[in-house]
């Protein structure tokens, strides 16, 4: 019995048990040029949207509530363009909005 278990374990832990797949056989998913262009357009629009929002808030003509609502709407639009990227938005753009809000509205 021990020899049977040892033989099975040996077979499982040898390199021969791992199927070998060459690079040619692997399914490499590459985006098409249209997909790349579409993502570039969406990213450019997002950058413009964020910059316009920052400049509008920086003008100081909005109330605190309106500025907060504008940031929330910008985030919603960003997530419509890039679904599932909440963390990326929060890491990249939230600090910029927070700095602007602190500078304009003297928030603590």
C-alpha cells in the first residue's frame, strides 16, 4: 500500500505530469486595433472630463454640495466608460479631487 501511494505521489510531482504547451499553442488574446482605438478615445475623454471638472471646481463659483455632486457624476461617467474600474478611479483621480476640494473649500 505504501509503495502504491508513493508511486502515485511521485507521478503527480514529476514534470511529466504537467502538460507541455508551446507558445504557438497557447491562446494569446490580443485586442484588435479598433478596440485599442476605442479605449484610447474613452481614456482621452475621461482625462478631459476630469480636467474640466477640476477647473470648474477650482473656479470657486460652485457650492460645496454642487462640487461634490459634480465629482460624483464624473465618477459615475468614468465607471460607465470603464466598468469595474472603481479602484483605478479612486487611486488615480480621487486624490486630485480631494486636493482641489481642500484648496477651494478649506476642508479638513
